[in-house]
C-alpha cells in the first residue's frame, strides 16, 4: 500500500513538472515563424495535398508529419497553432524521460523530468514548427521499450511497436536513423555479455529487424521519390566541414542543454566525451544497462560526423541525441548523489538547483530572442509604408519569412530581384561579424533601421535597411490600405526562387 502511494505521489510530481514544461514551451512558442519554419509552411502549401508532401517537396526541410500539419492549418494560421505538434511532443518527452530514468530510481526519474522540462535546447525544439520534437519523442519511447525488454519483462508485440516508432520518427525527421542504429547496437552489446555473440545477434535482429527495415524503407522511399521528381533532392544550404564550427556547435549544445561553458570552446565537449567514454568502457557497479546507451548517445553522432567531415556539421541541432544522452546520464548520477552521504547529498542538491536556475535564465533569453523576431521586419515595413513596399533580399532564404508574415497580416510585399527598385533590403547577420550601418544597393544608399539577435539553436539574426528615398509604389500611395485582392502570398514569385 505504501509503495502504491509513493508511486502515485511520484507520478503527481512528474506530471506537475511536465505541466510546467508545457507552459514554458507555450511561452517560447510565441512570435512569427523563423526561416526554416516559414519555408516548411511554404513547401507544405505548394504541395497542395497530403500525397504532395511525400512526393513533391523533396527537400531536406520537409519533415513529413510536420508538413502534413502545416498543410492542414494553412499559411494564414497563427504561429502558435503551427507549433502545436512540437509543443505536445516536447511535453510528452518529459514524461518518457522520467519513465526511462525511473528504472534506476524514483529520484532519477524526478531529476530527469526537471532537467528535460527546463533545458533550453528541449524547450527550443519543443516549441518550433518542425519535426525535431516528434523525432525525439519516438527515440525516447524506443529507448524505454528496449530497456523494458532488457529487464526481462514481457513486452507483447514489442518488435512491431519499435517498427511503428521508427516509421513515426523517420517521417518526423530523417535523423531518427541515428537513434535506431544506436539502440540496436546497445541491445546487441548488452545481450552479448550474457548470451554470446551468435545468440545476441539473432535476438537483436529478431527484436530490431522490423525497425531497421522500416528505417531503411523510409530512407529509400524519400530518395526514390526525389530521384523521380523533376527537381531531385534539394538542400537548403551546404556549409563545408569546419573544425571550428564543429566544436562551436558542440559547445553551444552543452551550454544550452546543461549550462556548461568554458573560455576554451573545445574543453566542455572534450570533457563530456571523455566522461561518456569512461562510463561506456568501465561503467560503475551501481549503474544499470542504460548507462552504456547514454554514453553511446553522447559519443556516436559527433564522432561519426567528425570522421566523415560531414557538411553542415556546425549546427547544434544535429547533435540533439548527444544532448539527450547527457541529460539522461546526469539525471541518474545526480540521483545517485542524492542517496549518498550528507555532504554528497548537499552537493547533488546544489547542483540540481544550479542547473535549474541556469536553464531558466537561458530560457528567458530564448523567449526574449524570439528566434530573431522574424515578423518584425514586415511590421516595420507596414508602419513606414502601410500600402505596401518592394523588398530586396541579401539572402534568398529570408524570402519565406517575409512571405509568411505578410500573408498573416495581409500586407502587400513585392519582391525585388536584381537591381529592380526596392524600398527595403533584408539581410542576415552572422554571429561572427557585425552588420553595417548603411549599405549601397545598385547605387542606392540604404540605412539600417532595425535588427535582431537570435540564439544558436534556432532563428536568424537580420538587419532591415531602408532606402533614403522610397523607390516603389509604397511611397506614392502610403495613405491607402492594401487592397483585398492583395491579401495572399504576395511574394510567391520570389519565394519560388528561394
């Protein structure tokens, strides 16, 4: 009876923590759609129907299940509505992470719930209109189900549930292939110690075979569909491998996941990697079989991308599984400390309070940054030129942000290509360089009138420039409201070029 009461209290505490995490994600989900979200909305609308999501988009920014939702709600929907699937999946991740670490102890499950509820990385990806949060939910559920199987508990239909999770995760985001491979390897290594190599291999493929087949099947489907389309597989942008950017991405992930940072950007990733490697090679006696999984999550993707010198490896979002492994491992270690001697308990308690405080502070920065305030340029234009304006872009990828924001408020924005007259110029700014106060565009001087700052996890920083003399229709009839016929994707010709 006492055990059941404690279990109910534990679930009540975890549920309250998940509710707090939900509120935090809703707060973080305010504001307009940033670049990648906006392009996802554009592609979903252009696909015309659900079949088009799977056969016509053929772009790395197409997270299929997310695109289906965006297509269903339409480009005029509120950004908060566009982010509902991510918010729901991100909140459920808190409960699943707690259930996974609960297999170590109730304290470990509670610590995991707290960390996943407030960690800025998971708040950010649990509140944006993309497929990462749904992929993370599928991966965590897969880890939990395999952990149950390893404990020898009956799991009826587990192999088919794992296959279904693989399909759900892969159509949420193709990086689901990494956790499927990692959990398969983990299962084999754990079974090999008791069954031997041959029986372990047979048992692993019996359980994970359908999931592996489903993963490979989705990959083949996506790339065959792209090959058969006129455009082939399109990629939003390719940035060559850079050791400096690779280390910076891992440093960003460590900072925004667990609050760790050093003046030397390589120090924290190296320390976390060394700790994970030590745990994997020589796990402590008290640690359960999940410890090896957590260590593999921390290590596998960064080492793999570094060895391949993969393009676009300078983005922290590609290492989300490392962040998951880090928080899960920390949860069980902190919980172990909470059961130790008084001095150890005090240190563990202080650590969890510090981590929570640092995470909530960074969450406040995330909310204030608002993914670079993507709707503000259009609102600035509407304030200065109410009847519409001609807009040029230093980077074509920013067109979608203006197109979607203009559609939402019914603003008449025309896209100016080449040296066509433009009232405004929107340019991206890099975190590694400062923007110019004024620029020349085709002989016309333009002054900066607004700018934004984004965090490394998501969003784009931008600078909005205004021509000293407005050149297009926007200045001639600035007193008139936009005509009803212009309340549409006014920049769709420009969007097609992006």
